[in-house]
């Protein structure tokens, strides 16, 4: 029987070590859903067992992609009680994340979210409180957390060869062309809603940039932000661009996030006292002193860092907390920075973090 089980798992492309861990999806209302669903159907790090979604068009799309071997539920709470997954990945509106954790935590179901952790800092704190109370893991999937380049940058900075970093400048975003039909129209509807998303471009891309600042420079002292509304006809309720300046005692972060960027504008740059590290559309480069810039060596990450599910399974198997860029400690602070930026936009003044 044991051999037969192993053969079955192998034929499904499922590692034998994943057999004890199951995953279900709650909601299909994020544009990132579909690439992750495709991966789940092909080579999951945990056994895929159910989907909860009430929108018929989205259910039909998931089945069209091949999700025909798992049950579908209209009520995710019923799914939690009947299927009892080890973990869920929720692709719902940001302002529903705390609701999902409040349902999952007492049931001892671990949770993965797409970035950000929540729509507001208060909701993020509520998530952390419920997770700690019931002893569950909550992982926020920031894709850079599973990209080796950002760890290579950190390793270079920690080595001290370039001196201490004193400026971080990040420009990130896209052209803001969102589908108004098809499977992603549901994502677009809540992405441009200030309550369900938490903001506009400020939240969509600012959460990434706030995370970088926390990781490379630490917790800021002040947050100043300015918002742009360049296309109010397309985004009547939210900003389509924002600039955040994070103040430190001896450092600064200049963060730009926009839905109005042409291709090739995205850039990530850290300046130190003796050089810089820069990433953009091309290979990452590093420059020390007056020497010519060279390509930054980027070692691969271990298999358990290949993605959100693999890492959460690793943490559960080894009885370790979720750490680093996807942890509650970082992601709650991201929401704090975004909330402070929203407050600064309203008043026109910098906000001092407690």
C-alpha cells in the first residue's frame, strides 16, 4: 500500500513529502490567481483539495484551466469544515483578509495571502493578533521574497564592502491598463476601490517599495507622501501615482509607484558610501568606488524558497515560524507605512511613526 501511494504521488507530480499537507483556494478574484492555479495543477508543493468561489464566471474559468478534480464551494467556511485543508491561499479583496484569518485561525488552518497583508494597518494588527492567539502561520506572498536577486543585494550590503547604504530609490509600476472584461475584470473592480484595496497605486506597488525599505534600511522615523491623479476618468476614487519619502536619522528612501509608467522605467537602486547596487530591466550591477560596474552574482535560492507554498510547507515540517520578507513582522509594518503615507497625503505633512 505504501509503494502504491508513492507511485500515485509520483504520477501526479506531487513529492511524497507533500502528501501530508493540503491546500485549498479561497476566492479567485486576484489577477495573480491564475498563474498560481496553473502551478497548483501541475507541480504542487502540497496536495490541492478544493476551491471556494461564488462567482460562476470565475468557477467556469478555473474549470477551463483544468481544476476539475477538486470540489467547488460557494461558502468557504463550509469548505474549511468539510475539507479541513492544512492551509488556504486566499485570492480575495485586501479588506477581507482579516475576515479570512478570523475564520481560519480557530480551525488551525494556515493562510497565504497575495500582497499586501491587509487594506489597513489596523486590519493587519488584527490578523497578527488572531494568528498568534490560535498558533497559525500567516504568509504574505510578496514575489520578490522568492527571487534570489534581492537576497544577493542584501548579502553584498551585509558584507560591508560598499559601506553602509544611505539612499534607496525605487520606481515601480506599469501603464495601468486593466481589463474590464474576462476573468480579471473582478480584480480591476476592487483594485480601484479605496476601501477594498486600501488605496490605488500607492497600495498596489507602494507595498513592495515599503517592504524593500524595511529590509534594506530598517524602520523609518518619518513618512511623507504626495499623490497624483493623472487619469481621474480611469481611476475616479484612487490615486494612480504616488511618491513616498521615508526619513531616517542618516538614510533616506525615495519610493515612486505608478499606474502611468511606460516599459523600461522600473528601477531599484541602493547607494552606499562607497558604491551602488542597481537593478532594472537588465542584469543587476554593482559598482565599488571608482571601479567599473560589474554584474552582481546572484546565487540560487534553496528549493524550500522556490515559492510561497513550498516555504510554508517547509516551515510547518520543521516547526519554524515564517520569517523574513513574507513574515507578519515585516508585512504588518508595510501596512503601517502605507497608512502613514495616506495620512501624509491628506495633510500635506510628514507623519512621525510611533
